[in-house]
C-alpha cells in the first residue's frame, strides 16, 4: 500500500458535504441499539475501470478498513492490480495488515493477472470480525473478468492479535477517506462503497445502504 493513501486521487467535488451527510446516516443506522457490541463489519465495494493500461499496470487501487476511527493502529488494505509488499509486483490482488505506518503481514491471490479489459467491473466484500483468533480481516464474494471469482478460499484472509472487545469504533468514512486510486486514476470510471453491514454480538444485523463514492470520472 503506502501507509496512508492520499485522498483526492479521483475527482469528487462535493466530497466534504457528502461525507457529513453520510456520517449522519451511519450514526442513524447504528444507534438502533447503542448498548450492543458490534463484532463483525462487512463493506461491499465496486470498482468500474474505463480503459486499463496493462503496459504500465494502471490503474492501481487500494481500499482500507479499520476497526477504529483512524489508521493509527491495526487496519487492513486491499490492493487491486498491484501488490506493493514486500516489494512492488504488477497485477494481482493483495490483502495487507498494517499497524499505523508499519506493515505487519500480507496475503496474495494466486492469480496475478494484470487488468487489460476495458469497461471491467470488479466487486468484492471486505470484512473484519472478532474471533478467538483475534481480529480477522478477509476478502470474500469477489467477482471480476481479470481474476475471476476471488475471496472466501482463505488466500485473502489474515488474523492479528487485538485487545478490542468490539468494533463499535468503526466508521465507513474512515474507509472512504483513506481509499482510492493511487496510480492512473484517469483510467477509472468509479470506485464506490456500495453498502455496509454491522453484526452485533446478539446477531442483529444493522445495514447502511447509502452509496459512498470515493471517486467518479467527470
């Protein structure tokens, strides 16, 4: 990844105002039972690529998820069409675990193809949950032309020790503000966090269907 992905890598002129509206929407969704412990969070993402360039490995995308309101502690990053750890490799998919600016571990998908098909849509779910193993990050339900179906087989899954007892500090805007296209953003039509689900310790599912656009071509 890059420790933190700079925002503004795609054009989104009303980002600040929209972020405020979506903060209010998430607060409204999760306040249904403020006494419940959130133990699992799932984010449904969608990337639409306009014209990829396989010769320069563009575009390169990274999407972040954190159990707390910042990236100062443990969080995960999912890279698409590049793998930056331990050294750069073009193409493929990589799940990375970070603690602040320090990389802890990485997992890659066996298919390391480079994007080459115009108009490709990639969809996936990135999740985190508290288990006996600790905090588990995983990519599931992936679909694409370049890599076929991905996620759920264990390749893109990693666990890390944690002292957290809940994921109530999670907020989707942390994901949105720290995700984006790190290279060749002009080749991306859109990157959108489509839906968020939070599961409590009692099994209640809280769902936010507000689409959060990270970037959109003009």
